[in-house]
C-alpha cells in the first residue's frame, strides 16, 4: 500500500477465494446479500491497488503471472518459505523471467533456522519476539500491542528495502553495470519485531538483564508516564533537563528542581519510587484540563488520552488531514487514514479505493497483451 501511495501501479494477485482479510470482520462494509460484504480490516491496507483474481494452482494461472512478472519492477510475496518456488517461481526462474526484478519475500521466521518452516502470525511473533514481555502492567499479564504491529513494521521495512533495491538497480544500470541488477530481499516478522525493540533490546544486550513491564512508564526517562487527575488521566513526557526545571513550578511543586534526589534524569530514574508518588498526589488535586493548560504554558509535552474517534477528530489531526474521504462505487464510503509522509515535489496520493475481488482482472489482462477471446477463456475456465 505504501508503494501504491507513492505512485506505484500495484496489482494485487488474489487466490480464487480472495485475500483472507476480506473476511476478518465484523465490522463490515457492503452487503452479504449483494455479494459485496467486505471487512473493514481489508479496507485498511488495500487502497491504490488493482485486484487480479488468479488461480496459481493451475498452469494457465501461473502463465498469467509469468507474463506479468516479465514487465514488473517488483514482486512482493508472503508464502511460507519455499512456497513460491514450489509453484514454479524459484529465484533462478524469476531471474530468467526478468533479470531486473526486485523480489521481496516476507516470511514469519526467516529463511533458515529451526523455525523457518513455521507459519507466522503477528500475535505469535509478538510473543516469541519479546514484545509482549515488555507490554502491560508490571504485575499483570504480558500483553500484545493494540494493533498488528509486527505485521505493520515488517511492511514498512519491506517498502524501504524495495525502494533501496530499485535505486540500486537504477544506479547499477546508469553506471554501466550489468544489465538487470535485480535482487531478492528477505524480511521476516520475527527479525522486524526484534528490530523495533530498539532501546529495550539494547538495554538487555548491554546489561544482560531481562527488561520488565512498566505499564505506561518509561524504563530510562522519568517522569515519562500517565498520571490520574481529579477527573481523568493525562500523559506527560519530560525528556530534557530544561523541561524538568519547568515542571515543578508549573505544577506547584517548585522545590523539586532543587531536590538532589531528582537533579538529573539518571537520578530521577534511580529515585522514581520517591518522585512518582509526589507527582501523582499533586495531579490528583485538579482536572485534566487545568493541568494540560499549565503544562502547555510551560512547554512541557503532555496530552489527554483519547480514544480512536476522538484522536481523528482532534483539531491537530484534522489540520494534518488524518482522515481522507474516499468512496467506492459499490461499497460506498470507505474513508482512509491519511498518508503519513509529505513529499514537496512528488506528493503521495490516495487515488483509488480498495478493490473488490478481481475487480480489474480484465483490464490487467488486456494491458498484459491478452485479447478479449483469451480473457473470456481464462474467465470461463475459472483461472481468473
């Protein structure tokens, strides 16, 4: 989807029953009676794509894919390790079809090692990748993140890698290098999840100690967590010494700035058990709105805890166009989350809504050189 947002013509090759996420509801858009019922889950990540329904279990379907790959810049697949090759699309075959092809293979656990053949789902990867162990309340159970974050970051790393592969190919070709210059790229959910442990991973590597769950508190910055107020809860992040010097006066505790126990961030981390109760008691005495006003005036990062609809309705989210109106001719309104990057010269855009299963099959085949009779034969034979 990100490549599509950036302008790529993305052909989504779907099996005869369609992408499984089409059925990951409710909530739904469309009507079961009219054959349009589609899960909101699917709508979240399939804009700017064209759908080709294709049966790759049959020779005719595989030949269609070979035709498409000959003219493609990149192919993205997430078969279990070796699955694409077993269909007849080994690395060698792909090079013969198109020496310049960038092949991104996304797997659950990577291409080698004892777990390489296992299927991988986001939830399981969050568990075995260490993420759940650091998510949740200190005395509570390990928890997953509220979205499929291992899937998301794997897609992000995949998009970055594909762009790097395309740039490397262009530079090799323009520099007089070997024609083709395509390459295989492997991204796994496990390695992506381990990578986004960032500071928590580094802490463990440096100390050899197991990071603990801290709920909304930060392991290395204090105060950097949520506090209950007289009527709710707010999030506060004091990330610099300058902000710390302003926090005490802003909340009516000017003595904190002179307290040797809290002089530096390192001191505050070591003495968090003494500092946090002082702040918690103070924040409990007034409303969230009054505290946010005082903190904002002092230049201290803070904010309310919003639910998802409220987050999209906030004035700042509206100002940055976080919700983009979009309508599908059969599904109706399918508004999208705004694109999170802005390019000044080549802006990204949401051009088309998520497609119905096989919605553009005929157009895609025609562009690939199939005439009307050939397309009808493929359609009547159940290939597309």
